């Protein structure tokens, strides 16, 4: 028997309530903030991610689904949405539109991770990107969009963590200090941190291994090394977050696992389950477009995992409205009645009334049972007598009362 590949899930009809609820909220919220939808291909040239997400990140080193196509090109399933959006921004000349260009996506991502609750190999992200403006108010707006979605999803006890990892001018000084702090202590470090010290020192701060904790806890803080511009940018972001009444905490160890960030980085985490299930994360990426060959163009964005939102909603007991069932079932007995039923169903649908035909070859009892299971409000019953007399039986499923009505009055009555 085939099973869905490890780390992937089938989202069955009975699981759709939460998905549809969130999709509707996302479309309301993005409209409210003036973000337009973008869809990019599910795979891209592998080098797009090596150059942006980062050659030494876990995503690129350990998690990408990379394959060679029949033409010998190295392609990768998208592990995240931001690089594709920036590629599309350059490719389609979006810099010629009024800036910032505000885009969102709701799409699948693929990462070869060790599957566990809320961590999948195929998952779904809602992401927003504001490209073409370095205004710190946009950093706050991006956090605000995600926050509004979490509020709409009824999530409690979540917190916004922010940090600044500086820019090209000030970050090298910080990295020097960081490396200085770790150097001579290599022996104590976990094997990942030994590599990080050489390839990706910022990520040292992210290590969760107990043996690295003491060194990490006493590591220098990035904000103490920020240049005046980065410092002023962070102050403004904080001011706007306060103006938006968004509760944030500064977290000196927040560095994010992707390489393209500069200045502000942020994550939203459940208060009781830090690190295990970050709900959303993002930051500013003022060099990314330039690194892809575009003109220097600032950008900021966030992405949030739909599965993680749903996981937290369920954990916190948030219920969503059930999806509406069809209003009418048309039951029938005999060939002639079936023909009329097919026609009536079509007319009712035309009139905007959601209607289904009973399953074929079933007794009337079984058809009524189907109506009950579906939760329809009315069942129309057509049998030989009804066809002969141009009538129908209309059954009100809420109280099981039924009446005989002229066939040509049915549509009006049901409307
Ligand atoms: P990220 O932190 O890698 O950032 O992912 C964002 C969110 O996607 C995570 O917080 C989590 O909710 C969800 N997520 C990631 N991987 C998985 C997984 N394996 N299973 C379930 N959910 C997952 C980014 O992807 C950046 N592109 C965000 C961004 C947008 N930065 C700027 N703009």
C-alpha cells in the first residue's frame, strides 16, 4: 500500500475548515494592507537559493530537494518564498512600478527536515514582502500583518521577538568580536558550532546544545556594535511597533537561519514552546536584490507556516466555523424521476442554491440517510407518482415534516 511520502500530509475535506478559514482571513488582511498576490514556480535554479538563502545555511546544506532535470539543469523545489519573489521583481521590472511593491504568497515549501509535529517536508507558508523602500515603518507593517492574522486566528500567548543584525558597515566588526569571544573555546563547542565559527558565525548564537550555552550566553550583543544608521533604524522600528501597540521583546540571540538579512530580524513564537515551533519569521533584506544582479533595492518581509498556525489554534482550543454543507438533496426513485432530478439539481444550482443528487442505486431510506449525513436543510423526493402528477415531496430536514408541492413551484419555494 502506498503512503504519502514521509513528512507530507493529505489535507482531507474534513481538515479543510481551518485552511479555508485562514485562506479567507489572509485574503481579507492582504487586501486591507494593499498587498497583491504573486505566484512563482515550485522549482527554481538551485543557485538562486545558494546565492540568497545562503550556501552555509541548514536549508541549502541539508534540506533542499535538488535534482537535475533531463536538460542537465540543477533545480530545487522552493524551500522558501523570498528568493523567488525577488527574482520575479527583477525579471519583470517591478522596480519601475511605484515603490514599495507589496506582494504576498500562499504557497507550499519543501525542506528535507526530520518530521515532527508542525515540522514537515512539504508545508505551506503565507508570506509578505515589501520591496523598494527602506522605511522602518515597513518593518513594523510587515510584523503587524502577521500579528493581525494571528489575532484573527485567536492565538494567545505568543510573542514578537526582534533584533538587529546590522549592515555591511557594522556587521563585520560585530562578527570579529563574536569570533574573538568563541576563539580558544573550540574544544568545548558542539560539532555544528565548530563549523559555524568558520562559515556562519552569526548562527553560533542560535545553538541550542547545552554544551554551548555558557559561551553563547556571555557572547557580545549585536546591538552594541550597530552603526548610527542601523541604530536609528532599530529605534524607529521600535517606535512604530509601540505606535501599533504590538508587544515586542528585544532578543539579542535572534539571528534567523537565512543569510540574506540585514538590520531588523523578527520571529513570532508561542510563549510556552520557544524554538520548537516558531510560528513566523522574517526580516529586512536590503542587499538581496543587488546580490541577484538587480539595482540596490531594500526589502522586508515575513513568512508564517499555515500548519503551525493551525497546530497552535488546535492546541489552544480555537474553533472555526464549519464549512457550509449543501442546502438541498434531490432524492429519486426510477429512471424518469432521475432525469427530472438531474434537471432540477441543475436549475437549483443555477439559482445559487447548493444542491446535490442522491447517490445512485440506493433505497429511499438510504437516500434520506445521506441527506442527514450531509446536513442538508431540505430534501426533494421524486418518485413515479410525483413524475406522473408533476409534483414533488419537499421534506424539511429540521423537523422531518413534508408536503407535496407542484413541481413547477419548487424552485420558488426553495429560493
Ligand atoms: P523561515 O523562518 O525559514 O523564514 O520560515 C518561516 C515560517 O515557515 C516558520 O516560522 C514556520 O512557521 C514555517 N516553516 C518553515 N519550515 C517549516 C516546516 N518544515 N514545516 C512547517 N512549517 C515550516 C522564511 O522562510 C523566510 N522566507 C521568511 C521571510 C520572508 N523573510 C523575509 N521575507
